[in-house]
């Protein structure tokens, strides 16, 4: 759910839920208290008005005694002179928060509750009072409010008399007190329940994801990039968590690449130091031999100088390769792409390197299955570097007395595929996927005969990819290795094929 929807839901919870709960609890309380009042006071009513208007309740609970007083005053007024009868009526009213008062002429001859009567004695209406407010009675307001019902009659001696039912309004019946208490408690409980539901819902849907995001941020701040989080893509916070997770993964990849780069750089420095140390030591030793007179013949001096020259060339090759790698690594390698004739180009390359290979007792063959006029889109100088690096790598690992290198070219549609196969010692299967990585060397021992920076095949891969081609290797340990790479045909060649 989106954040806007959650806020709308929260608004509905705040407004609708308390209203519904209050209606339910209020209706239940009203029904319960109405039934209780009906059972205790014999008041037949099923409406809320009975509870919301306590004067009606206080008036109705004395209705039975009042009706009896009316009948007695009409038919047997002499009973009002009998104190036992008056006490009987008063006892019935005590449980109804009321009492009896009898007036003869202007004198009060009976009072069921002297303390309360004293508060209202001066307010009693005169004989034949006709003002009726509530169901046969009237309400007396003031500091001490009372509900009064009056019945006038004549004593046997003809004296005017009045009997009063006086109800203390300040004392509500227990059911009304209980109703008010229950309503207040219900409101408080509904508010608490609504607040708890809202807090739990907000925490689960909003605050918890934010806390998780905060914890992930702290973990990242401490350098822990393995702290993974998940988010719901349906809402804004969830999408933020997903974006944070993508950022974490990307940052971890960048740091891993950076660490790998630093590790490779250290390895490169170590390799370069090792590979430079050998020719420098040789140059230094042979130079000292010449200076100390060890080379005392022209033949020895020539041999020493030739060795010094060879080692200097090796150092120059290492430095050139390192410089070339730095250009590739910084993406500053300039290319001069042209359409070159593939057959003529490889014929010249093989003639150029075949003499060096013959000296090492390695035979090279060339088989071109494509049209001899086929043109490819390439940088001639960089393509030559590719061939030299692949063949140079093959020469290093040919251990048989008779070496063999074969170059095959075939047409594969928009591209041509060149395969360079040798009969070297091969590459272990676990190493094949890594041989094009920078600084990778299958022979970790780095002996003198197979030295190098480990950049040769990495340079090959980069150059071929810059030529919009691909490169791969197949090898079988003990039998040899084949390097495959592709070159794109020139556009005119493509048009001819179409």
C-alpha cells in the first residue's frame, strides 16, 4: 500500500473505528441499563430517553405510591391521619430516594426525612397548587433541587391537607450512575484501543521499515556491506528500501572491484619487480665481468655484450607491455580502424614470425577457409599485438621437442573466426575461465623460463572487445590449447553477402 493510502487508512481508523466501537458499546450499555431499571423499578421503557433524562426516571419510580395516594385521598382521606399508614408509604419510598411529608393547614404534621425536608420546607406549594411540570409533579430548582408530587385532600374535620412525595434530585439511581461510569470507561477504552491499533499499524507499516533502513545505514557506515534488507515494492518506503539495497549491492561490487584492483596492482608490482630483477642482475653481472677483465677475449666480450643486449630487450618488452596496459586500463588507447585484407595480413604476419619460431624448433601452419579477398574492420597494429601475444603465450608453454602452432580462419556470417592452436602442456580446466583476467597466471611459481606480467591475454581480450569481437579458449591438459577470437567484416563485405 502506498504512503498516501496508509495515511488515508490511518484517518479512517481514527474517525470510523472509535465511532463504530462507541455505537456498539453505547447500545449495549443502554440496553443493559434499561433492562436493569425496568426490573428494579418496574419502569417500562426501551428508549435512550429514560437514561438521558433522569428526572423522568426519578418521577416514574414513585408513580405507584403516588397513584395509591391519589386513590386514598379520593376515597379514604382519613387514612392520612393514621401515622402507621403514613409510615407504610414512607417505607416504600425510602428505596426510591424519596420521602413523605404531610401538611395540615399550614403545619407540617409528618416528615419522613427531617434533614432533607428542612432544605425545602419553605418552598412547598400551597393547597390546591395547579402547576405540574413532570408527569404529575414539578421540579424545584435551587441550591437543593427536588422533585415534588402533591396530593391535596380534606381531613375529617374539614381542614385543608396536602401530602407530598419529595424526591432528592441530587441522588441519581445506581443504574444511572453506572451508566455514566460505563460510558466514560467505554470512551477511554475505545480511545486506548484505537490508539494501540493505530500505533501498531503505523509501526509495522512505516516505522519498522524506517528502523530497518536506519540499521542498514548504520551497518554501512561501520563498513558492513553485507547487511541486506527487503522492501515492499508497492509503497514508497519499500521502494526506498529496494533502492537502498541496489545501492548497497552496487557499492559492494565497486569496493570489491577496487580491492581486487589494488590486489592486482600489488601483484603486478611484485611480478614486475621479479621480472626486472632477473635481467638487471644478469646485466649487472656481465657488465662487472667485462669491467673486471673476466671477458679477456673478443669472443667472450661479444658473448657478454650480446647477453646484456638481450636482457635489455627483455626489460624494454616488460616496460612496453606495462605502458600499454596502463593505456588500456585508462581507456586512452587510440585505434586506427581500417578495412584490411585478412589473407594478406596473416600471410605477412606468419612470414615475419616463422623464422623466430624455427629457431625454437616450432612449426607454424596457416589455413584460411575464407575468400582471399575478404576484408575485416581492424587496427592492423593492435591486431598484430593480439597475434604476437597469443603465439608468444603458446611458445612459453610448448614443452615438447617439436612444437606445433596452427592458425585457422573461417567465415561465421558477419564475423570471421580465427583459431590459434598449439601442442603445449595445456591449461587445467579450473584455470581456463580465468586466463583472460588481468594479472592471472596459471603457473604461480613464476619460474624464469615462464615469466611475464600476466597481462598478455588480458590485453588480447580488451583489444578484441574494442574490435566488437569476442575471445574464448579451449584446452586439454597435456595436449594443448586453442584460442579463438572473432573480427567483424567490413560493411562492403556484408553488403556483398546480402
